[in-house]
C-alpha cells in the first residue's frame, strides 16, 4: 500500500456529502444505497465515519444508464404509492406488509408522530410480477392470514429491525462493532444480563448504535424511534440474546475490553468462579447475515 493511501486518504476517497454529489444522488438516496450495499464504503482513518473510494465512484459511474439505474435501485414509496404500483387497494397493501410479505426498508415519523413505512419500489414491482403472489393480490385473504391479522400481527417493525441489523453488520469493522450492532436491538436490561462485567458492558456500549435520528434527543419522536429499534417479541429477543452472547465471545477473543490496571479480567475470575456457559445461537442470525452481506 502506498504512502499516499495512508497519509492522504482524502485524495483517493470522498466524504459522504461529496460522494453523493459525484454520484448525482440526493443525500437520502446515497445513504440508502450504502445501507443496501449498493455503494461500498471504507473506514475514515482520519476521524471515524465512512468514506467512498474514488475507484468505487468510478465503478458506479461506468454502469449502464448511470445515474438513473442507481436511483431506481433506491427509489422508495409509501403505502399509497406502493399500492398503486402493485395495483391493489391501500388496505390490502397494508395487510401484506403487516404479514411480512413486503418488507419496509426505512421509516419516518410524520408531523402527527405516526410511523410512515417506506418500501423499495424495485421489490414491490418484483412481488407483483411473481405469479406465485397472484392469489394474494386479488380475492379474499386466506383464512389463516386473516386470523393472524385479527390477532394484531404486525411484522413491519421486526422486519425493519432485521434489515437494519444487516446494514449495521456490513458496516462493522471488527468483532466488537458486530457485538454492538446486535446489542442495538436489545434493551439495557437484556444487555446487562448477557454482558455481566461492567467494564465489558461499558466498552460494548461504545459500539452500540442508536436508532436512526428522529427528532431531538429525549423528544417523543426520539422515544418512538427507540421503541421501534428495540425488539419486543420473546422469540426475537431470545435469538438476539443468543447472537449477542456468541458475538461477545468472538469480541473477547479478538480484544479484551479495557479495564483499570490491576482489575481482574472478569467478575467471576475475581471470586474464583467458573466462567458461565454461553448459550448457543438458536437460529444463527449473525452467521446468516454475515453470509448475506458478503
């Protein structure tokens, strides 16, 4: 690696705002393209954050129909526009989304602090074109699905969390950042139950991302975004806990959490107790998302 790559990365890469301009994207389009893995980023060695290499901008710029093709891949729409695209009533579209058949890619809070879910137009178009879904777009909703909807099923927040976790794992630079990504979807009580060492827990929290920015810190909008970010279903909490335990094991092996000099490596070492067993991941979410991201 040349000395210029290390000492002057700004000559070979751009900050997000500049990269968005180079790619002729709005900043929201650029951020979503990064989120989805369409634009590869590199760590900013100078001060944290991410940058886009000049070679990556050249790669994208050489694609057919640039920049329209890239814009089409990140075009999003809400319920009304999505229903029109799929040629179904808005109520049916909402039912499909609640059942998890179409998955939101982002959300925002309107002026009434209601959650507005947004979907990728490309995915909606593919769903509508698949003949396997024809019966879901017309006629009566199958009885089993109606029962779930009547019971209050709404998989939109959970599906968004799964998608957002994939994004955070793609951006993670080391095992501690991977562990922080998983911890982002658990409340502090659940995290404390897995990371019992206070020094380790404090270090983990450095790498725990907050929810996407919605309103001022401590505002009702920010609290609502935090609730959407936090897993609520028992089974979702269960596999997140298991994946966090596995991720912490990998993080410890990679680099122990810092602690004051003379402090024992762990609370159980201090008392001569055996190290507690780590639960095995029930569904291997971490491994699946890493394979999907590669």
